[in-house]
């Protein structure tokens, strides 16, 4: 065999070897387990949403509701029931059948307080779940809910099987295009499910890794070991990838509202003058310096600028230290105010907390910065509500409903907002609902419910020849079946 033939065979073998390597997706923060119906962890949704697990509907890259395990649906004239027609021939990864009876069980489990679903409150309108036949499901409601198809497309509403639901935290079994392979210290491995009901994807194998050490993460990128990193907010500002000509940067937006969250149970923060003082004290435009390669939009309420009902309220409280001091004096805090700011581990939170603390101290508010790991933040801030201030991006899409929840960690109470949100949920007409959403944005802004900062950017680094990744992130998701090598 001549040398040219040997070289050709070697190249072919090398090509096959490279193709056999799994796509590596880096998600930074390791989730506590693998069941999205039992944790709000965004990185778990990114890894499993429409990869391992699927819902009746799905949210696409433009934030629109699309068919999924239900290929069509219809609302009754009175708005009190929704009927879903299910896809035929769907099986779970263990080859158990998916049908209306399984879907009904899955939704009842989602509604069960004992099941611990983090988004259970979104489905309080559901009164009864009816399996009409194998392919038709009907949801009966207490009151009309025009947001139901959207909510059923969220990660926490995915369909699970009664025989395997209990093991999903360690060995997930879904209906998606990828089945679970392993979950260990390296990461989460998935592979194409050959009996998938839809079109088989181009990417056959994938590995989701979770690297919390920033230096190790940057080294992985510099060495070209990572194929896709959908959220660069964990990287340091000075990471240099110029030597890697095989990478490109995508500059998009998430649905995450970055907030200086106020605990309304604190006596001082119950006073709207204090809340407005905090908002005047912060130079939100200067805060964007933590993102050296992009400039995300400022916000003045808890709402995404990408939604058609968005109202720009970002200039309602201009940066004005003197006005902040006047408001604090009027509220009885001329001699100062002491507040604790709990800081979770993401880099955007840690860097912005320093700027926020400095801004507040310049108007007479003494800030104690307390850095926390995720588990401590979730336990003390989110669950126990033991905090004064915190910095966080609320990445859940269309989540203004949290201001109507008495059990939420904000401790926000506003009967006028609660009544308005009830009208929003029950509005089936989109135009009417958008008008109500604009009223809700203005109400939260005028009440200075939080210090609304900006939308969290969604910058991604990917290999140049990897196509199909989302530019924006209407929901936390890395949709493997839309990716392909060019």
C-alpha cells in the first residue's frame, strides 16, 4: 500500500474519531439533581429542556408557543377548559407509551404540593384533569387562563411517567430526542434516542459539563475543549480568545431581569420613599461597565423589552443622589440606614454588588456585603427570606406573577397589583392582556417594588462551524436537536 493511500486512510480514521467525540456544552453551575419538576435551577433546564424531557407545548427561540407532545389544542368559548390532541406513537426512553392517561397523571403530580414542583403556583387555574381517550386530554379550569399554553411549555411542566418519575433526579426518563447515558463528576452525558417520535437530530452525542472554577473554565475555552458555552457571564472581563480563530461570539439577550431585590419585610424597605431613594442612588448606566463587550438594555419594571407589551420606564427614577438623600430624610433616616446585601456566586452579581454598595453608601446607607455559595443563598435568602438586599437575575420568562405571591421571598404585598394580575391571567384576548400588562409594569415601577437594573445579556461562545444555537434565550435552554456541524 503506497504512502498516499495510507495517509488518506489515516485522515479518514481521524475524521471518524473526531465525529465520535460528543458535543461538549459548558453550563458552569452544576444542578442539584436531574429532575426539572423539582428544582428551579436554570442550568438543569438548559440541559434537559426538549433534550431529555418535553412538555405538551414548547417555547421556541423567538419566545412563541409551539406544538410539542400536543400537536394542537383548543379553548372552550367560555375559557373554562382546554382540550389537547396528543402526538401519536410517542414512547418514553424505556419504551413505555405516552398517552393522555400518563399526561393526566403527570399534570396531577405537578399540582400536588407534596411533589415540590417549583412552578406549581402557575397552574392554580386547573380544577380537574380529564383523560378523554388515549390521544385527547382536557383541562378544566376554575377561571379562564389565557397564559396556560405558554406555562405548559416551561421546563417544570414536562411530562413524566408514573413508573419512572421517582428516579428522574438521578436517572431521567423522558420522551425527548436524547436519552440519559450517565451523570457523574464529569457531567451529564446524553445520546440520540433511536425511537424518538420526531426527526432524529444531527448531533448524536453530547456532554454537559459544569465548571464552577473560572480559571479552569477559561482554560477549557483557550484549549478549544468546549464546543458551546451559552452564557459567558461567568468569565472574567479580560479572558482572551483572540488566538482561537475557531470560536465566534454571539451577542444576545436573556429574559433575565437583573434586580437589586428588596426584602419588603424589612421595616425601612416597607416605606416607598426609601425604595425610591435606593433607585435614585444607583447609576444603572454605569453599572453596565461589568459587561465590557455588550450593553444590555436598562429596565424600569419587571418585564422584558422583547415582549410586545413592554413599556420603557427606565427613566422614571434618574440617577440623583441629592433626591435620594431628601427621600431618606423624609422617611426618617437622615442619620443613616444599615442594610445587609447577600451576594450569590455568579460573576455579574459579585461585580455589580460592589458598585451597588458604593452607590448606596454615597447617600448614607451603610451596606454589609455577605458573599454566599448557591446552596446557602437558596436556603437563607430564597427559602428563609433572611436578608435585606440581594442581587439576582430572574431568568424565568414572563414571571411578573411573583409579585402577586404572598409566599415569595420578596415579601411584596400590594392588593392593587394582585387584582390586576388576576385580570391579566383571565384575559384570553391578547390585545386586552397586553394593555393590562402595561398597567402592571407602571404599577410596579411607581411603587419602586425593586431597584430594576437591566436585562441580563446572553452572550455565547461557540465553535465557528457549530450552527443552530439560539441568539437570545426566551427560556433557559440549549436545544441540541437544532444544532449541527457545518
